[in-house]
């Protein structure tokens, strides 16, 4: 688990424990050891949990299930994290979809509607004897970074409900038009809550469904659909986070440039929209979806650094570091995944900034070194007059690469593949 995920988990478990009046029992050890001891100490008749679909989760859950069954315990796993099971949405001939649009339109929207969410259960808790480990010691970092990054977020079920209610009330109606503008708070920002199970996709789907007679809900539902598609891919391709789906990319000549990678990670590439996104990520544990595509394209195609390096950084720094979404999305940008953007489709970060951050509001928020520049110069300060460039000399770096030349080098490398 990445550093940002550990921070969120700490606050999420703290909130859950408070909602249970302190009755949450936390054990330290391997899952098999912990469940074996619990089964020895208590008269347990049934164990139930939410099914997982990523390879690590399956590898952890399967032996626990077998061990409990061997001890005569009834074991039940259920789908609580997806709208449809990975094996429920297929082509008419039974084959899995490899392209998102038909997967969502012909598969998901034509399938049985997602189940309606159930009301919150009334739980009876039993306080178990034994020492509860210090969550902070095991989950929070030694540096004070976590205190700032969690500002503005409310991990936990109550925070998820507040976030969903606010999105329904204010942003969903304008989602299609405003979702690509990073300076606006137009997206749902539900991804971390969804990733940690604080809200289910069924709750979100049905909350949106109630608005479909007055609001265009398709585009937001399609975002939930992309999450489903990602999990369907991961379930069938457990190595999605490490291996190219398109084997043509196995021989691609990636560059091993640690300095360039670190400058990308720190938001010091000299490309303002890229640096703004990377700094937003470090400061908030989140990055706007449009900007995620821009920074990913820059890393993969302008710097020609392997997509796995970007995936690893997002895994460590995103609150919503979802194993399926992260892997599928990085492979999509790289051109190596299912329904991938063609490799030759390379985002130009300057034109992207001009289109989606025309007044450079987002750029100046996260790259304050450029606050006094006009929007035109903030988009591409290296093209500004010498007098303007002199005002930021020493405070903001020159571009790490020439955008035109690096783009052509990437295209040439791709064309040379066998």
C-alpha cells in the first residue's frame, strides 16, 4: 500500500471505530494467523466479507476462506465494490470486451441494472480482549507531510455521504461541460471514498439515476463504467500493472533517466500544466482527471520513461490509488493496453493548458512562481520575451525537453518497432 493510501486508511479506520463507539477490533499479524486465532478463541459460526478482484486481494482471501471452511465455519463473500461482477458483462458470444464504449453501452447498460443499495444495518458489536495496535505507528509517515495532504478531505463513511450529497446538489448537472476544467471543483472527488469502500458504486449509481429525467447523467455514469472496465481487465489479466497487454511494446526503447523522472515527480519539468498537476498531487493526494492524462502523456511520450514508473508514483501518492483504474489508465495513455489511445496520440501540454486552463488559474494556483505572468506566458514561459523570462529566472526551470523534438523522437521510436 502506498504512503497516501496508508494515511487515508488511518483516518478511515479511525472514523469507523468512532462510529462503532470504539468497538472496532484491530489485530496485528498475517490474515491467516489472525483468523486462525480468532476461530480458536471464539465460537464463530460465519464469516462474511466483500469480494476482491485484484490478484493480491485474491491471493490473501483464498487461503483464509479454505482455512475457515476446514474448521467448519460458514464463509460467504459478496460483491460490494462493483456494479457488475467481472464475469457478468461479456459479448454475445461470451468473450470479454476489449473496447470500452461497447463494453459500457452494449454490455453494462444492457445488463441487469445494478442492485439498489441496502440501508445501513443495525450492528451489534462484541468487544474482544487483546491489545489493539497503534494505527498511527503502522500507517502514518515519520514526516509531517500527511497533516497537510489530508486537509480538505474527510475520510470515512460520513465524509463520503457529504461529498456525494454535495455533488448531486451542485455539480452533477454541469458535469459534462465542466469536468475538463481543472480550476473548477466540478468533479465528484468520490474516488478515494469509493476505493476504500466508504461509499459503494451502487449508492452513487442510484443517487445519479434519480436525476436522469432532468440531468444528462450518461457521462458521469460512464466514469463508473470505466472503473468497471478496469476491474474486468484486471480480473482477466492479473499482471495488468506490470506487463503490456499489447506485447508489441515489450521491445519499446524506454529511457532510463532518473533525473528526469525525479523532476517530473517534483513538478519541476518547466512545463507549467505538468508541474501544476504533479504539485497538486503531492499537496492534496489528488489530481484532476484531465491533468492526469496530460502528465502521463508527458512522462511516457516526451520523456519516454516507462509507464510503470508513473503507475508506481501514482500508487504511492494518490488517495484513490486503485489497482485496476491505475493500471488500466496508465496502459491506456501508453497505448499498450485495452482500448488504448494510439501511441501517436500525444498530448501537447501547451495547447491542453490553453484549452482547459485558458486563464492559467490552475497553473498559477500550483506554480506560484508564474503568478505575475499573463496567461499566455504562463502557459509557455520559455516563449516569452527575454524581459519576462528574466522575472522568473532562478525561480522556475527551463523546459526539461523540447516538446516538438521529444514528440518526434517518440514517434520515430514507435515506428521502428518490429
